C-alpha cells in the first residue's frame, strides 16, 4: 500500500502488538526499524499528517561532530544510514566558526571526534578564506571543517521512512489523535484515540513537544517544554556570492545552509528567552520580522554579499526541549510497556536512524544497550545530566 493511499484511513485495528505515537522523523524511523526485524503488528498514530509537526521545518543538516563520545557514535551510525539509503543526501561539507574564547574547547573536541573516526580538521583564518573567499573573519580565531557533512530534505526523508515501514507491514493512521492510555495491574492495556480504542501491551511515545498530553492520563510528567524557534528563507541573485557549505557560526550564533532554487535556510543556534516557551498547540507559526531580519544582519556581517539577498519567507517551529538539551529514550521507570523517544531539543533529525535502531532493539530484545541507558528519564532526578566535558560557548546562551 502506498503512503498517499492511507492518509485518510481511520479504520483502526482492535488490537496491535506495538503502537507508536507520532508521525515525525523519530516515530517513522522507529516504525521502519521495528518492521524490518519483527513480525509483530505495528500501528503508528499521527494526529495530523506525516511530517506535519517540527520535522517539516527541520534544517535536516547531517553531521558527525558532537561534544560527547556516545553522541558522536550515534551521529556516525546515522550519517552512514543516510548515505546508504535511497534518500538524496547532499554532501556539501560543514564549516564551524569560533571566536578566541573557544580555542581550548575546539581543540579538545576536535581531538575527541578524530579519535572516534570523524573526518574533521581544525582550520585557521587563511584556510577558512580559501573555502569561503568573501568571508569576514575579524572576530574568528579558528574553525572546523567537516567535509562529509551535508543535508537532506526533511519531508522527503520522513516519507521514505514511513513508506519503508508500510512496505514491511506497518499500519499508519493520520488524523488520529492519541487521547489517553489505559493501564491494568501489569502495565499498558490500551490506547484511546479520537477514532477508537486499540488494545496493546506496548506504546512508544514519540510525540515530541506533545509528549505530556498523552502522559496526563497515566500521571507521569516528563521534563519537556516546547520552545518556539524561527527560520528565515533568503533568496539569492547574481550579486550574491554562492555559499555552498553548511555554516555553523558560533561567534554570531547563527547557521546557514543552501537549499533548492538559489535559496538559503538560516536560523539561530540555540538561545532563548522565557517568552519563547509556548504551548505546542497554540503558538505563532509565522516569523517575527525583527527576529529574522536580525538573522540576516548577522549573516551579512559575516558574508557581505548576502546583503543582496531578499527575505523570501520565514516561519516558526517548536523544539521539544529537556533540561540538558538531550532526549529521553527507553522504558518508563514506572509503567511496564511504555517507552519514550522524545525531548530531542533540536537535534533529533540527524540522529533518527540510530534512535530508531536502538529503540527497536530494546522492544524486540528487551535489553538496553550502554548508550541508551545514558538517556533514561531518571537522569534528571538523579542529577546525572548529559553534559559535554569541553563545552563550546554560545553567545546566545
């Protein structure tokens, strides 16, 4: 069955071995990986349409560079998956820019990444200018170049994952909202939706910023909040010098990547104020002109020819944030049969293949591997947060 033929299907099964809540990149990756290795019945519920939430507005930049060893391993596995799949992975390379106060951290993190097999090099100002001749490096001390990084199309990729799941027996139901979970003395008993009830013993909550909505019915609150973030789409012309790399500018606190049709996607590296914390169902999905024009100004100060770009459009999306900006993964500590894959804090897309594989192995084999254990929910109460040994300073934090 083709994905486009099931979007309005509301004929829910009465029972399902596994139910996944959420049709973004994470839910679809879990469904795809489960279906490849398990004969159990799998149902995915999405309250809107596939890739209609935060996934659809992801920058979908793929990289291996991280500041923690196990995240590096996950990113490497995920990039390898993207490269070998049928997805159009644009390998254009990624440049990171840093001011002087980050010199020690950058050197230490570069050593860590190289020791784990990441193809990344420290570059000086002259090398940066060779890669981007027009760049202003006045406030830059050094950079990193990751030539194997790139990007994909977020919606196309999610649909590919969903279709792979369908090909292996996954049932996907859109316009189907998970409303509550029912328990018995052994754990999960069923899930109630706006289109009916499904009896099941296993539920995977992959609903992002909406994770606590379904959890209200079982009284397990997750330390997640919805953060409104914005992007601007810049349209180039003949006066704009092409920028072919993905650019992460830690000094200016911005990122930039090329897109289709001589356009560029730009935004702000994580930094926020209290009024950016919103309800995932009630927030302004349009952009604030002063904010996105500010992004452009910062980019122009780095790449002067971008003064000739025009602001084509802008929009807002949400991140499902946790206190340490890392996901909650694995089994609920309270409820048998309930599993989590939420709280990705803006970097779930690039890790989605690894996440899907680890969660599926946990469901099938019942064992939590050493990496997955680090992301358990109890780390917040035990004050065992995931923090880098050599943190890179961000001007927006």
